[in-house]
C-alpha cells in the first residue's frame, strides 16, 4: 500500500548537465566537513537551498513541469515527518544501564538494537541507544564499540521494514508494499546481523580479557537498568499507525507531527537533559535533504528514461553499484536512483505506484539487490546514512575517541563489511547462489 499524492506528474527528459547540482550537493556533504567544517556548519542550509533552487527553476521555467517538483516536495514532507517525529519521540525515552557490560551482554544489546531499528528507525534507535551503550562500556570503550554500533544499529539492523531505514521508506512512498522487504530480505538480515555481531564478539572478548579490572566506585555500585519516559511508547504507536494511513492526503504526516509535539510537551525536562537532547541533528538532516530531494529529480528522470544504456543486467550488478555509491554518497537518493534505473529497464515508471508494485512482484531480484545494497553499504562511511554522523558526534561530545573518515573506511569498514557483502552477493545474487 502507498499513500496517494495530489501532485503526480509525468517525467520529462532533462538535459544531462542538470545532474550537476545533484553531484555538487552530494560532494559537498562528503567533502566540506573535512575541507572547512566551520564554514560548512554555518552555510550548509544556503548551499542546499541554492542548489535545489537551480533544479526547481529549471523544471518550472524551462520544462514547464511544476507538478513534478510539487510531487517531490510532498515526498520530502512525508520523509521528514517520519524521521523527525521518531527522532523527537526517541529523545523522550531515557535508559539507565548497569556499567561494566560483559561481551555477551553487549551482543544481546546490539541484537535488540537491530530489531528495534525496524520499529523506530535507525535514526530513532541510534539516538535512543548510543548513550546507554557508551555508559555500559564506560570503563573500556574503544573506537570499535562505536563503529560496530553504527554497522548494526544505525544501518543493517533496519532492513526489515520501511520504517527501518530512509531508503526503504522512500521505496514505500513510491509504492513498494509495506511487508515486502520483511518477506524478501529477512534471511540476508539474519546473516548480516549475525556476522557483524560475531565480529564484535571476537573484538570485545579480547578487549574484555585484556582490560584491567576497574575499581567500582559508589556510583557504579548503585547503577541498575531502568527506563524512563514510558508515555512515549504511546506516541511511537501513533507514528507507526500513521504510516498506514492513506486518506486523506496529509493526514498521515499530521498525525506524525502531532505525536512529536505531544511527546515534546509531555516529556519531563530532566529526561531531555539526561539524554542531552537537542534539535541540531534533525535540523541538519532536514536542510540537507531539501537540497538532495530537489537536485536528485533530473538524475532520477534521466536514469528512468535512459536506463537501458547502463548495462545493469543482473542483481549482482545492482547490489554492488547501489552499495558502493550508497557508501560513497548517501544511501537514500542512491536507492531511488537505481530503483529508477530498474523501473526504466522494465518499461515502467517510478512515479506510478502500480508500476512499482509490478516490479516488486515480477522482478523482485532487482529490488532485493537495490534494497540490500543501499541499507547494508550505508555503513561503509560516515556519509552513507544519516545516523552515522549523529552517532559519531554524540560519541565525541562524550569524550570517546572515534576514527576519522579514512581510518573508519580502511581500518574497520573494508576489512569487516566488504567480506560479509561478498558472502551476501554470492549467496543471493551470483550464478552460484544457493539461497
């Protein structure tokens, strides 16, 4: 099922040069924090709006297709309403933990986080669990604790529902049935989550055995597991119910924002303070995705029309190309880009929900490859998925040393992520596949 839109419009064949604003937008996200962080922090909204305006003016004035941009604007509102409401409600739940966690406790925590990511999204689960995660490992926390948390909770865990990860929600908005991803991707999810937890256990057990026993102070002895902010579970339920609301247009987003407002005013101030909650992460995501949603329209339309020229003739190619670009750029627009290509290759339109459901039913190997590639490879770099940078920022504010961009990629992502992705591709998409 998919929510209808009032703004459906036919695609036009844009000039290839109009893909440049999209490329510049993604390159700015990837490189500007490292080139000039302070300038980027002050001016990234202007960059996003400016580049988005270039595309919007081109479609409205030169192509005479304002309806196409209105259609994308509605999708953006749906996207931000879900992500933002989950972020706010998750910030109203505080988890107290008992320190000095053993490796098996950590593994159980990560598994619960992977499951929870499908209910409140990778963004919500990451924001809810990263601070308890650091507190329960405070006496021996290292960079790999943060990195594997990003791998499992912030990325691959959210592969079972459209709520789980932004790319899948965009697919749901386009017409992919809600339960399709659970039915088709659950086994790959099990393999990926189990694989990463096994890697973490091996590292954490060695860390645990080598660590000097920490003297338990009075504060540590008094620690216990406790959850505050239970009233927010009701607001979470309202958000999840709103995802399924189809009529009238706009009601779903209104219910989500109502739940967020209710959570904000109903949550005691001390819980927000305990979580060090602020709106900066979601504000950054909202501004950046204004630019991403607007500038990606020419790329999506061009790929849909010229898909046959790309040579994407197998699930294996879709998996690796979607994945590598998701890790190098951002997995949400990359997912839509390759979904548009798959639709065009099959003579279908990405802007027709019935066509999307047809692809999911008849060419599901392509859609599975795109979905897994986008979600799993989102963990490859900090820019692959929205929660990655959020987790890094929170960890650094707490005094935890995190690897830099290239150290993250070379020391952690390539040695652990790529071998597991090779296994996934062999099992599901190669000529020798057995599953």
